[in-house]
């Protein structure tokens, strides 16, 4: 469903991911990591409604596993 109004949460996920991963990921891999994380987050939001923190955790875990980040 498309968003019809302002977001309730304005959290700059890409910036946070880059800050957290900058010591763990090369610049080349960081962009792919962010894109993969975004896609996982979209997939997670298409499912059953859940709290935002669960969406973040459930989308970052598979992304981190895929790139070998603890």
C-alpha cells in the first residue's frame, strides 16, 4: 500500500548502516550491503504488521549473514 502521508518514523537507515559498517566493509561492498539491506527491509514490511525494531532486526540479520558481518 502506498504511503499517503508523512512517515511516522524518519530514520536514516542507510546512513546508520554505513557508519556501523565502515570498519567492517570496503567501500565497494558497503553500497551493495545497503542495497541488499533495503530490499530485505522492503520484503519484511510486505509481511505481517510488526513493530519497527523487529523490521530492522529481521532485515539486517540476513543481510549481515550474507556479507559475513557479525
